[in-house]
C-alpha cells in the first residue's frame, strides 16, 4: 500500500476533528479514510457516472436570475 500526503483545507480539518471529538470516529486518520471510502462508494453508485462525457447538453448560458422578475422585491 502506498501512503500519500494530502493537505486538507482548514474547514475540512475542523469538520473531521468535530466528528472524532464527538466519538463518531476514533482517530482522525480513520475518519478521513472512511469518509473517502464513503465518497468513492457514492460516486460509483451514482447513475450520472454512467453517462458518457459529452452526451449531456450544456446550457447556452448560465442560469442567472433576472432581477426584474424578483417576486420578493417589494416596491
């Protein structure tokens, strides 16, 4: 098995530390390994992964909200 180092962003470090301190996982390393495995399993089971690249049409323009149609704006 090859070990590799990965620098986690501070927000992820604090979230994983919170899981460990709450007792959800016993070690930081164990938590990271299990979370990566959960993520990989989720990716493998996602139907979208079976769609070949390029077969999903891209929108012509991004979905940008039209401020003139803001129903929450009170005037």
